[in-house]
C-alpha cells in the first residue's frame, strides 16, 4: 500500500491541451501538466494523469475495431457482456448506472468501487459503441479520496470527449437508409 499525500483544497488547472487520436477516431481535452502515454498490454489508446509515478489515478481511452457494425438493437447482449466484465473485479460495487442510445450509438456508464492491489479504488467508465468501434473511457482514482480530489478534472476529460462527425453520420439510421437514386 502506497502512502499518498493528504490533499487540501481543489486541484487547479494551469492549462489545457487536446489529445487527438492519431487515426482521428476521438479526441478529448485534459490538464496540460498531466503525463500522457500510450496504453500498455497491446491496447490501442492513451492514458493521462496527474502523477507519472502513480498511474492508478488517470483518465484513459481505449478503442477497438469490432469488425462489424453495432446498432441500438445490440444493446441487450452488449450490456450483458459489459456487466459480466465489471463483475470480474474484486469486491465490486456499482454506485451509479445508466444505459443510453443516440441513434445507433450505445453508451453504458457506470461508477464503481472495487479492490485492486490492496486499495479501494473508484472508477467512472463509459463503454461506447459507434459503427464498428468500441470506445472505453475511464476516469479512476487510486483511492476513493483521490477520485474525489481529481473529479473536476476527470469530469472535464469526459465532457470534452468527442467522436468525429463521420461516426455520428455513420450511426444515424436516417442517413444510412436513404433511398438509392
């Protein structure tokens, strides 16, 4: 178990920068003084956070090409798989939950607590499906206290997360179902 500093007040933004996926699949904004690096373990994505020496507090995005189109009709089996994945975490407790569709974009959002490396962590996670892509965006605190402290910045990353217009059009049934002519 790591000794963490006692935090007072709120974190302060000293600047903001934009991360744009090299393939143009998404972008988000984050504090400019946070570290940024590619994800490990063969995952396609990026992780940013306030402390390079303690990456357990972070905002990260992973993207995966599913190889097939997803529509709103796929929500039930995708939810089942998402819930099964979350249930694999030790001592997991779901604190907030919502499932949303925007045309054929599906978004599952959960706030959870779980145990990892002897610490109780809190995580807010989005699992989104757009066209043939799965986007997983996570804000996590190394502890519940770290989650609360950095929450304004984690929320900022989520609120600044954007998909390209091409994906919005690709998931709009009224655009896809235009008559030939």
